[in-house]
C-alpha cells in the first residue's frame, strides 16, 4: 500500500504465483493487479483484483479506510484478473453501490450469474459521479481491449484511472527494466490489434489536465506523462518507435542462419542505425511481436517446409496479421532444396494488411548460400538499411 495522492491510496496486490499471464505471456517478474481507494465525503474503490488475492485485497481496503466503509466499487474492466472479487466485496460491504456501464453488467451476469440490479449504478460515456469535493468522469474506451472498458478521471487530483491502458508486466515489489520494454510487450501482445480504438481513446485523454495515470497493471505514472502518451500514440498508429531493422528467422540446418548473419553484417556496413536478430524457434514469441511493433523495417527469413512456411515463422506472421500490423517495409529471405515457395506464402499472408511494402529484392537460397545469394543479400541490405 502507498499513497498516490493525499486522497488516493493504492490497495492492489502483487502476484508471484502465476507463470503465464493470460495463459501465454511469460512473467518472470510477476504481475501487479492494481486497485485504488479514493477518499472524499464518499469513498470509491477502483476495481477488484485476481481471485487468488481477494482476502489480501479486502485487508488492504480495510487498512486504508479504518472505520470508514466504501460507498462505491467502480468496475472499469470485467476481465477476471480485475473483477473476480466483486462478489466478495459486495458481501463485505452490503451497502456499497456497484458502478459500471451497461456492458459491464452484461458481462458480470455472464461471469458470476449476478448483475446487482438492486444496488448498481449504470453510467454513460461522459457522465460524472460526485464524491463530495471531486467529480469522477467516466470516459468510455471500448475495445481497449474489451468492449466494456472505461477510464475514470478525477478532476480534483488530476488523475486518470486508465484500466489496462498504460499497463505493463511485472509486480510492483520487483525492480524491473525501463517501463517501455515490458509495457511494449504488454501492449503488442494484448492490446495490439485494437490500435484504432486506442487512437480514439487517446484523443479523449489528450484533452485532460493530467498529473498522474493509474493503470490496472504496472506502476503509477507520475512524471513526464507526455512520454507514455506519445509511445501509446506510436504503438497504436503502428508508427516507428526506433529507427532500424529487425530480422526474424528460422533455420533447420544452419544455412538460413548463416544468411541472416551475413545480412546483419551488410546492414551495419550500409549504416543501418540498429539491427536486431530474432530466432523465432528459441526466443519468446511475444518479445518478437514486440520488436515488430518497434521497428519500421522487418526481414523475414525462413525455409520452405511441407510445401509452405516453417511452423514458427507461420505462427509469427499469424501473430502480426492478427494484430493488424501495418505501415511496415518487409524484406524476404527464403530457403529450400526443392519447390521453394516460402517467400510466396509469406507475402500472401499479408495480402489483407494495410500499408505493407515489400523490398524489391527477394533472397532465394537453394539449400546453401552461393555467390549469387551473397549478391542478393547485399542488395537487400541496401534496400532495408
């Protein structure tokens, strides 16, 4: 627990039990499930926490409030890591009102079989709730990243409660890397396909007088808020965060890997500001997707396999297309001993993607590199530098 402001107290919890967030994202530094208490004439609790930490969460609320009791539980997001203890809260505080929008209570009924029709407040976009000396304004942020998501703005303390937006992997009791690294992986993996909806939400956020952002995961953001908002703007518009080229490859017997290593050397010789190499068979797929969101130029290198694309490359491309990757220049390196079709299928996979440009040069390797391949690699490096 800690004070965000004189009137806002953090009552969230840290999870070091879970190994895979949402059953797929590795979280070596754990995860934070954030919840906040706003103290005023009336008291609001902002969101619940994961089901494994209900009693700890209620204990934090009690410690924060002393003899007082909450008047409201505001539910910004119904994903179970933030909503699982609504019923526990409702039992502990039978006079408290549950606040959400119409979709919130639809999902609540689906998950828990109850929608608190006798003690709920259904709010609309832009509506306010007075706690006394402050008004809370509800800002709908549909599909960032579920349909019912809403933000809440405290106009007195100038705090935005941003649901999953601006969140990151990692518990708060662990010193982790720079915010952007795990926030980017979180965004690309979980929110990435909803870029258009994030852009709509950002337009609303940019009109607010902000001093702090309180997400449902990760640290409270208190300084240089333009930095975080700008990164979200870049990610959600599929812009270029870092100049350079990211190479993603698979290699069965090492020949494609050798081609990639040569290509990386040639890119550096051409003055490419940064070259990143990712072995799709060995590196965390979410980290690879993160790099594709970070760099504007990407190179895909793989072998023809079973008349198509090597499995790890196929999975990677599926991840990018699913997240509506766009505004990228893509270079292709294909390998095979006979019936080489990997390049054709890789290009076809992006047919419905927006603003994808392919390099003029496709490197085609028949089993192993030769002088002709090396010339192609040098030419591709000139195009992708």
